[in-house]
C-alpha cells in the first residue's frame, strides 16, 4: 500500500520542461478579442474531427455540418469513385448552400437557381447557361476543404494548404493508437449539447479526473476513487506536441452492484471490467502505454477540439465546436465492440447508461464556471499537477494566439 500511495503522489508537471507551474490568466476564457484570434489562428489552421467514414459507407452518402467557428458549412461525401471528400457547402453561382442534413445523392442541386454538382464536387449543370457571360466552368466546382481520413476518422482543416499533414499533426499519438481495433466497433449512442461556456472551459472538464469524487459522486466516484487514491489521481500524462493524453485510474477495491458484477462477466464498462484486478483496461492494444494495472481508459485530446478516448472494448469521441466566446456546441459518439453473444450485448448496455449518466453530471458545472470567470472576480486560474492537460491546452493556445511556436 505504501508503494501504491507513493506512486499516486508522483508530480508530473515538472517533468515537462515546456510547462509552467504558476497561475494562468482567466482572460483567454472570456475575451471576445481573444476568441477571434483563436478562430483565425487555432480553428482555421488546424485539424478537427468531423465524423467517421463508416457514417457514409456507400457512394453518394453524405452529411453536412454547419461550423460557425470556421464561418462555413461543410459537406462530407463519398463520391461515385469511393473517395471521401469535403467541400464548402456554397454554390458557385451566388453562394447558397447546396445540401443539408444527411442523405445519398448523385448530384447536389442548389435550391436557389438550380445549379448542380456531382458527388465528386464537379459542376454538372447550369440551367439557362446561355444567359451567363464568359463562364469559366472549370473554376465553378464546389470548393474543397482539406480532408484527411485516418483509422476511419474524418478530419478537416479550413486551411487550403495546411502547415502540417494530419498524420504529422498527430505525431506520437498516431503510433500510440495504431493497434487499437477501431474497425471492430460500432456506434451505440450519440448526444449533442449547446452549452454556455468557453470551449476551453468545456474541454478542461474532460481532461482531468480531479473532479470525479465531487461531480460524479455516485457510482463513478466509488469505482474510480477510493482506498489509496481518494482524490482520483490519474497517471501517465503524455504530451505529443500540440496533442495530449492521460489515463484516469480505477479503484480496484470497488465492490460492484450485483447487476454490475453480472455485466462485468461479459463486457468491460466504465465502472469495472471482466479482468480485474490484473489489468482493468483489459489488456487492449493501443491503450495504457504506462502499463499501470489500475488504468481505466486513456483520454486522448487531438488539438484543438477533438477527443478519441479509448477503453477496453469501447471508445468515445467528442467534438467541441465553439459558437461564441461563451458558447460551445458539443457532439458525443460512443462505440462498442461488436457483441459476440446476446449476453454481451445486454452487458454493453451498462456502458451506454454509465456513460450517459456520467456526461449529464459533467455538464452541471460548466455554465456556472463560465459565469464565475465572466464576473471578473477571478482573474487567474490555479492548475494543480493533476490539471496538467488543462495547463498544456492553455499554453499551446496562448502561444499560437500570440504567434509563437509551442
Ligand atoms: S445560388 Fe445556387 S444556383 Fe443560384
Ligand atoms: Fe467527468
């Protein structure tokens, strides 16, 4: 036990020379001017998760996302040639949107004056074409947005010539996640929320586990914090350039409810696993690089606004899309491994409800936190060692906004 407590008491921030240890300013969380700089330098210049390629499995399948922080609407479509592409959803005639929602089509036809484009973005037809003067039709295709597909995830970058490719941007995180079996998983739940808080306040609530005993003071608190680790300290903080990860620990002394105990026999969940106490992450490839036997799952943050959090038998993604300095649109998707039996399918439903209930708890502090910062009463934030990833986010964003290289 002594050895375990010593392990939990370890300080991680001083091991990262790029990180400071002092208080940080509250200004970046509340300043409209700062937010405009983030829009231009952070969001319009970096890669963001927008969906999965298996959301559009067939030629002509598409979905549209209106992305306020990028000042654009984006169509993601699988063309007749099988390629996944992204386009600005803006007609080359006078700018109207040519698609909405989700669907399947061979042509996108603008609802304003009928110009149409094929599902590879090429201009296909202009009604009454003879009325126009000297059209150079080769320049009138849908305007592409930079798109990258990795492990079935689709990322976009509003910069037509991104400074780094997506895979360069991912850096060491790509190697870390490489063996994870994303292709064996299917989506089992999807949630969205618009919350009145800054996007960094929102993300911070999901990149530390210090809040678990307080915000999740029901099942998850007992399953994560407990004897030897009452503060729910995470382990193994990892920085990959602009990206970051850590691994919350699980409480190996937790006594599951009878229903949980039954479910653990067939599937890994947020509160426990089939393999405890040897390896609570289930020995899954691509997670728990520190090899800590108490790791629950890995939190992986891809700068600036995407999460791919991976556990044993399940993973989930978050997209945080700012709407304003004090409002953020959130998209959540949960995926689980294809069940091998009916019992496993039933057991997996525990993952769905534990995840949902945890998220509802996570949402409870955000708007009050933003209001506290907006009051101007709190001019600085104090990040502890366990809030290492929050500090990393603050520093990375601040360096980019100020024109430095992190
Ligand atoms: S704006 Fe699309 S056809 Fe006129
Ligand atoms: Fe939480």
